[in-house]
């Protein structure tokens, strides 16, 4: 999705008859200048100073006590920094005598055989973005197939499936209790979660997030939206197979076709948490027409976690507008990018964008927005909402065109 928009916004533009020198080049920002102190540097991490901007996202590199992590965008940076501190807390857990005793108990217990359902569950859970719960997720198909009774030992197979379901539930609840995504693509985090979940489920270890909290500003909620409580509750209580069915129903209720629904649910750029957040955000747009078009674009154009976060956060911005001062009537599309039309006729571009400058592509995109605003010989007002920062030049260009700009509406880790 973000790659598609980058092609749109960065494409050569000659319609205005201006040379490349009339536009800005995307800058290289400095982490110490743009980030809140707790995100820039902490006990276990430091963000590298130089921050290139590309395709609407700030490109961060995090040096930590537990490895180097890339973060493609402000939202991903906030998540990765929080995960660094979750890893630290989980490692603290693994040093306790109670944990070590529980791990020894797990190794001796009857449940140990379940760990061999996969050769190396920690590695498997780390390498697959949604872990073993993705394997067990798709509408329960994997569970059904593995758990089918067979003539040579159906009861034993069924027992193993039930064991792995219990292990997966334990891991999910530990992650959510710490305020982190149990389906995170962070492989280091997944490994630490695996160990604590295994000791808890098979060894009787009692884990309490209150005993090992992620404190301070980085311990804030993963996603600050008006649906965060609902999201946490669903991810905590429902396994992936149930989330899939809930999200399928939600997607159809907002107007997505069966084909687009299947494509979205099978798009591995979205973890179960991302999928659920996106669907909840779209459902919060009650009565808004053409939401299915956004689902189509998200399903077809998203190929990375950054794309998924773009869709989730853009839908969240739309939800904030709709339930706030700008109720929406419908979603229009410029290519595969969703544009909002307010009930009062205002054309609204609600955009998850870390840093926006006056580029040739931006000029072209805004011309298309202006064309949309003047359809049927009616000039409608245009509102641009950016989650991040707009350059002074872009602000002036928008003002000259009579557009209203509100940037930093969801700054996340930015100062």
C-alpha cells in the first residue's frame, strides 16, 4: 500500500510545467531532534541519529541490548521500542529461581511431548509472523486437519492439538497482559515469549505482568485509538481462528466482497492483531458508504507490516474524524488510495504520513484531490489531516491552494 502511494506521490510530474528544482527533496532527519526523549534513548536502547524519510515513513534503526531492530515508520518505532523493554522484562523473569524450577518441571512432565509437535517451536514461532497461532488459525482448518481422528491413534492426535491450543492461549495472554502484540514479527521477542509461556503452561510458572511491568512512557498502549480497549479484549480472549471468523463477519458488514474478504484475511502482511484493528476501525465508520473499496486496496496492495500499519492507522484517523467534528458520508478512491467525503461535502485526506514535503508527486496528488473537490462544478473545501509533520514549504503550498492542513494529529513518538 505505501509503495503504491509512493509511486503516486513520487512519480514524475510535468502537468504544472515546473522543473524539479521547484520542489523539495526529502530530508534526512535527526532522531534526537524529532523524537521524545524516552523513545530516542533509554536504559536498553538508542535510536541512531540519522533518519532518512521515504514513502511517507521515517526510517529508524534501533540499537539495543538485544540486537539491532529496523522500524519502518513512527508507529512501528513506538512498537519496537516497547518490545525492547518487554524483552528486558521477560529476561528478568527467566532469571528467577521460580522460572528455572518451572522450566525443569516442564522438561520432565507429560506435556513435554507436545513441544515436539514441531521440531523447534521457539524457532517456528519466531520465524512466522503470527507464530503457531497462524498455523492453527485459518478458520480452524489446521486444527481440524491435525486433530482428525485416525485409525492409527486418533485420540493421541486430538490430545496433542488440545495441548498446543493451551500453550498458545497461555502465550497470547502473557503478551497481551504486557501490552504487546502476541503476533509481533519481532523474532527476539517471540523467543522470549515462547520460553515464559512454556514454563507457565507446562511447568506451572505463575506469570504476573504486574510483577514485571513495562513502566514509563514506553509502557503506553500499543495503539492509541478509540477502539484500543475493544482490540485488547478481543486479542486477549479470542484465538486466531475465532478472530478470523469475527473479522470475516465484520468485513462483510462494511461492504467488502467475499473475494476481497478472503484476500484480506489471507494477506500475511497483516497479523491477526492488525486485521482486527483494521476491521474495528472500519466498523467505527458507521454508515459511511464504500468502505469495501478501502478493504479492496488494503488486501491487494499491502505487502509488508509497514503497509498493514498504514492501513490500520489511516482507518483510525478516519474513525476519529467521523466520531468527532467531521462526520463522513462516503469513501472515494484516487487510484487505490481512500479519500473521505464529509457529510457537509468536505473532501478530507486523512493520511498516516510521518513526514510530508512539497515534491512533484505531492503536487500531482493534490491536483487530483482538487479535481475531486470541483466535480459537478461545485467547489468543496479540502481538509488534509497528517499523522506526522509537514514541511514549511508544503504548508505554504496548501495554504496558497485554499486547503486546510492539520498535521501532527497523531504524532506518536514525535516531540
